[in-house]
C-alpha cells in the first residue's frame, strides 16, 4: 500500500523519547542520589546546556534567550557549578563518562574565558576527561571566533557543529536568521583552521522561496568545505516561534510536497557526492573521521544533564527543569535557576515503565539507518519488536516503510527513512500522546 498523499510526513522531529512536553512535576521531588543509586554508571553521557543566543531564529523553539544582562552569564555559570557539585555527589564515586556535549542556545555565545570555565565544570566538577572522550559543541557563525575556537580545540572538542541553515542570504532572511554568506564562509575557515576532527554543518529545507536549484546550491556551498557530517533538517513552524506567530495553523499539502521533494533531492545529491545516510537527517562522508567511537549506546546508557533546558536519563526516570519558548517564560526559568541553592532533587519528568523503555529502544534504533539489532533487542527484553508492537509494525510494512531481506535487523526502507517524522510519533504510547496533547505551550 502506498502512503496517502493527504497525510503529512512531518508530524514531529523525534530526537528523544518521551518528548519533553510529556514531562510533568514529580511527586515529592525525588532525590537524585536515590534515582541514581542502582543505575549503571560506567558509560554515562554528559550534557551542559547554555541557554543564550545573540538572536533567535524564526524557526527556533529551543530553550534559549536573546542576549544577557550584565553579569547573567557569570551567575549562570555559578549556578551550573553549584548544580554540578551536587549532581556529582549524587552519582557513584566510580561513575564514568563516555562522551560529552555542550548545546543550547549557543555555547559559543560565552566568551573564551567563560568557555574555559564551562570545560572546567565538566572536567573538575563532574570528572569528565574531555580530551579522552568525544566532545561535541554547537556554534553559530558570528560566535565562532578564533579565540573561542582555540579554547574548544585545546580542551579536546572532537566535533564542532555550525548552524548555517542556508548559504543564500535571501533564504536566511526568509527563515528570520540574519546572517551574510561572507560571515558564514569566514567562520567555516576559522573552524577548519582550528583543526577539529569533525565539522558538522546544519542546513534547513522547506524555507519560503527555496527551490531545488537553490537547495542544491546551498548543499554545494557546504560541500566545498568537505564537512565530515551534514545534517539536513526540514523546516518546522512551531507555536510561539517567530515564524509561528504569522504562519497558518498546521502544514499544507503543498508545503509537505515541497519539503519531501527537497529532502529527496538533498539525499540523492549527498549520496552521489560520497556521503552515507545515517538517519533521515544525518549524512556522513564515507571514510571520514567519526566524532564517537561508538562506545556509548543511546538506547541503554544514562545521561546527566546540567543547566536549564538539559534533560537527564536514568533507566527508570527521565527528568529535567521546566521548558518554555516564550521569551518572558524563558527569562523567568533562567532567573529561578540562577537563584536556586539546591539542585539535589528532580523537578519534572516521566517514569520509564517496561513498555516505555521498549518503545524508547525501538524509536532510538529504528529511525537510524542501521535499524534495530534484533539479537540485542531479544537479549535485553526477551522478546521481539514484532511481538511487542505488532500493530505498529504491521502498519509500517503495509505502507512500505520497512525494508525486507535482513533477518538480523529491523530496518526502515528508503521511503520509511523519508517518513521518519511520521514513523517516530506512531511509536509513542497512549499515555505520552495524552500528556503531549494536554501540554500548554508557554
């Protein structure tokens, strides 16, 4: 059965499960020491969130604020250090980190000296050896200055991700992202000069006025820098964002068709240029250096998040601070975080039942090009995806979203990968869907 043309391929970008809009205040605010007491802690992921940007792009719904009053970044780092000290005390003495990431916002909004301090918090307070584990950092062209990049390179950053979105000035303006191509090219030159093993460039398709020719032109401009990775994101227009305030409610069939056509054009172009497809969004240059040696498994290992906007994962609970998009709400949450003396308890979250854990494993695996390792699934859960999710997988097969012929793996077909943002949400539990539907954007 072919996929109905009236259905949108772009329901939701599933980069984590459960979605943060399903999180709710946790009864009794459990202590972190109790949450982590019996957890496997020999290969944790560490994430530090920096909720500041110079500007807010029209499509952005990340937890970030524009600019910072004098002293706020210092106060934020002070709070981050307080939190790190208390979180580290809640972990086992032998806890070990297998990888680290700085995200936001824009981590390179911080000055070079503040980035040094951010690295010190990760290393000294949390015990992550940044020169020994993969470290990924996000940056924007205007903040990717030589002094900042030098700090990150010297402290062990293996992957620098630059948010470009489009090399064409008119498309950047349409996405409400004020930047000039000359500044983007200059930033890429500085990044390459700094010598990071992996450069990732983020690009967006589906921008108003974008054509297949302009999309390929933007891709070619990125390819001129021979990035080890490229992420191709479909444009989403979400509530409370700059574009969302002026856009009609929901996607249109015409826009869906445009995005799907641009995705296929971009995918085919990159495959022809020597890149392999890792997921719907991620493409890696064949033979290029990798940011991670693969020691960390997102389906099973835990994550420790520090800062506003960061989430943490144990096997039984996912938790975070409050989340918002509206500028006033974001400022309120950051102000509360900066003033908080106690970070020893979890505030909001979602309990991970056995069913939710199986769903998370399937989501995190199936949406990747390598798919689900059926032996690993069986070893972990004593079952099979077909037995646990018969209705969902039967629908995927009927729609042509599953590949055939590999008895060891459950794989999406090329068409299934193209529809990843419709596949993922179908694997959400009824409880998660209900919580997300009840969430009031703020």
